[in-house]
C-alpha cells in the first residue's frame, strides 16, 4: 500500500505553482546560500554543498519568501532571512544524521559517513553561525528573535525526542509536542519572519505563523506515514528507517495501542529492545496498515493541512495565497 493512496479523496496539492511564482526570489536566495557557505577551510564548503546541492524542495526558505510576498513586501529583505532559514535547517539535518546514525539523506550517502561525525557536527555549527550573521544583516531584532527562538526550540525538541524515542507508552499529545518543536517550529518561524520583514501588523504575522505551524505538523505526520507506506527510491532515505532506529512515531504508537497481547512481545522486542530480524519491518508495516494506524496518521495530517489553509483567510485571495493553500494539500498528498 502506498501511504499517499489514503489521501486520494483530497485535492493532491502541488508545490510547483509556488516554486514558479517565487523563482526569481529563490534565485537570489540560492546565490546567497552559495556565497555564504564558502570558507577558507576547504572541507566546510565541500561538506555543506554535499547536502545543500543534493536538492530538496527548499520549502522553508520558500515559505519565508512566500509569506513576505503575501504580506505585501516589495523589497528583498526576506531573501537573507530565507537563506538563514535554509542554513538552520541544513545544520539540524547534519546534526540529526549523526545522532540517528542515518545512512541516506536526500538520496545521497549521509555526510557523516564520508567526512566523519565530528566534521559533520562542526560544519553544522558553522552553518548556524552563518545563519545568525545573515539575520543580523537584516537589522530586524524581531526577525532575529523569531529565528533565534526557533533554533532553541528545535534543540529542545531533538533532546526530548532522543529521551523518549523508544518509549512505547508515549502519548499522542507528547508526540505532537515533540514534532511541533523539532519540525513545525521552523516552518512557523520561517513564515513569521517573512511576514515581519514585510512590516505587517501582529494579526497577519500571527496568521502566517499559525499557517507554518500547522503546515509543519502536516508535513511531519505525512513523513511518518511515508516511512511505512512509501518506497526508498522516492523517499530519498531508506523506507523503514524510523522502524529500524526504534523511533516511536505516530503510526507505530497508534498500531501498538490497537494491537492485542499477541503482538505486544513483538513490539517490545523490535522497538523496546531493538532486537530486529529482516522480516520484522514487513510485519510492522502489515500491523500499522491493518490496524488503521497509517490512515489515522494521514487523517490527522489532513486536519492540520486544513487548519493551515484556514489561517490564510485574513489575506485576500491572490496567486500567493492560492499557492500556499496548494502547498498545504501537497504536504499530505506527497510521495516523497
């Protein structure tokens, strides 16, 4: 079963319209990224480029640009903030891959397997520093506050996840708290910073923050589902990585709650003790699909996508708003 099949009744959504609309701005962002990841220490740009040039949709900086334009910005103040957002995101990916021992990232061998864990962590630190230099250059204390706070919240979310990652009794509420911090917070901050760069009032900047938070939750929940319902060749990572790492994501938690005593020992062995065999992922996938846990996760993702779209109601209908609404649907319906 493909995880995306559960969302066929929804509008599929698309990121392409927003990409086309923001193409000129994102060209400027890409030039900033390329320029600011340079260093006289050769390993720094080489390692950074390995991940940054691997692709990805640049959703977070795209969100910064789109929020600024929707809020009425007609200048380029948002471009440096967008580049800063991408550097923060890339730094967290470098750190996460070391912590998780990930093998693939965006379809390429994880950087720490090529350059080593120490250099990956330190280059992540370099990118964080570059991000803060870019923020300072915007002369916006409010934008600096938003993105600095986001960096702190993300770190807290990662530590909380690390502490509870193998907890089979993790509640849905605590799980949502974790992904709100480690994933959705940067979506929210990216959108809010873009709004602030446009000089809009507090209600509109909050609306865009709310949009980003709900979008980020929808995105992460769909990502959790794809780990059990997607394919390695489209994911850019190995399908089943979350299971093999023993991560207690929502599809897994719901399946455990809906399984009977017969399956309890399987979950305890495979996730609690991480004593896994080659056949275990297939069995886990069958239980997650069979108990309806996959569909329930995607249904919740769809609810957050709808909340994201509703948050944009304070803005007049135009190409930017419609493209952001389509992005919310895409977050749930995507296959990678």
